């Protein structure tokens, strides 16, 4: 409702100013030392902090493994147990990485400074800076992570925080919360670091490092390469398989696939993704058999044989015929509704032409009329009409079809 500083009403208080703030909707007994005024959900409580600590050279006491100390951050004070990831003690005048397990959670962000006091006697022996708040996982991994961050320079720590998201890059809306920085400050850092890059796709904006983007892109290429080696007769993989492998969200996976496709590193064939230069390699004998299968299906029109009947007619191995039909289907040369209804794309396009022409003089198409156009039986005409509906060529109204 109002702000005062030094007994004067003001509209704005800035960093370092003393202020009295009249807050609505909260009682005085709900507040205590350590509370912070902030945008809702902007700051987070933490039980464990990864830090860089420095001991005063005038201190008479070192910091040792599992020591109980007092942490003062802002106006908050909590007790904490010390864990040193790469040494047994930090001596006066020295600094090092340290992990504090807090006895009570407190609000903290990366970059926050704090004071360290002994549990008893209550004297100041040093201070530190929060360098990581995300400390989930195995103890071995946490120790390695904090030691690594401690050894990085300031801009390296910022990059590491961005890169550690890997295939789940931080969105612009999440950045301030995750990094404890304003969007303006983040944009200032990014503008001065050519290793950082904003990525925009649809409604989302992410921040990645150049190395992170290259690494994630390479993971997609390596995944497809492995898939082709293990499945030489498959044309590619569905997007969802790639997304699950990366553990990425749908939008970011879309962005990556479009990027790699534009760079001509991968391609999309009938909703499946493959390396740009990949193709299914068939022997001369296999190519000839596939050619014969396509010709046979072309002649049969829309009263096709099952794959095993085709194998008998062509005196070919059933498994080989099924494999080649799968390849033809992946390429889009053969359309298969079920094991007993297969037809070539060429026949489908010819029938589509007939159907469109039919509607030049008619407003409705019955199953019987469609059966005549396709020169097939009702057994095949009904599922075929449903396929036409699915392809949004026709739509059903009552017992008839109309042209979309």
C-alpha cells in the first residue's frame, strides 16, 4: 500500500536502501526474520547448497569435514553440516568447494553471498558464494559436480548451468527462476558471450551454448546411424523414438529435426527420419523381385492377394516377399490397409482421379458406385472408402460419401 525510506513516502526503493513497506493481505505474526518480498515463485527454498567458501586469514579455526556451522544469508540464519568434496579441511586464508546440508531450508540463488560463523563460540570465520542449488543425485556425482563448478571461472559457471540442461534447454520463462537473475541481466550476459545463443521455435525461446547445441545435434545423428546399422531394411525412425532417446520435449525435438533437415544432415520420408545419405540397399535379385511385386499389385488393382499368395504366384520366399512389401510401404510405393488389402500408389492416384471426376456431376457417392469405380467387391470397397475418408478426400454423410 505504500513505501517509506527515512520517514519519507517514495514510489521506488533501490538496492541498498532502507525501506518500510506496508503490505496488504498478510499479518505481522506471519512474518519473521529471513522472509523476502519477491514475485511469487521467483525464489526457491533449498536444503542443500553447493558453494565456494573462503576462510579469513585471521581465523584461528579451519573448516573440517562434517563440521556444524552457522550460515547467514541475507537476514536468514540456519545451522548446517559441512561436506568437503575434494579435501579433509580448508585452512585459514584458503578457499575451496563446500556443500552445506542445512538443518532448515532457506531462500538462496546462485551468486548469493553468505557469512560462516562457528556454532560455538559464535564468531565469524569466513564467507562464501552459492555456486549451485540443484544437487539431486548420487553423492559421488554431486561431489564431482561441485568440484568442477568451483574450478570454473564466472562465465564458465554460467555456461555450465545452461549446458547441464542438455536436451532439455531452459526456456526464457524459466531462466530467471533457475539462475536467480533478471531477464535483463541474463540478456546482458548473453550479449557479451559468443558461446551463448538464443533459440526460438514457435512460442518458446531457449538459451543454449554453441557446444550444447552441437552435442545434442550429434546425438540425433549418432542415434540414426546406430538405427540404420541395426535395421538396414527400415527407412527410418519415428520422431517420438528420437524424442524419447534424447529425453527432450516435443517442441525442442521438432526444432532439432528441422535444423538438421535444413542443414541436409537428415531427411524425412513418410513421417520417418533418416540420415540424409541413407537408403535401403537391395541386391539386383531383390530389386527385380520388388519390381515384379509392384507390377503384380498394379495388375490386381483393388482385389489384391495376400503376401503369401503373391509369393506363391511369383515362386518366391514368403519372408522375402513380406520384407520387400514392407520396404515398398515405407517408400510409399505400396499402401497397405491390412494383410489382404494392398494396392500401389499408382492405382490409388488413378482411383482418386476417378472419384474427383465422379463428383463433377454428382453430389453423393454410394458404396455401390464406389465399388464400380474401384472395380472391386464390397469386401474391399468399404475399408477402401474409409481410407479415402482418413486421407480427407471424402467424408461420410449418412450412407453416402461427399467430396471434401
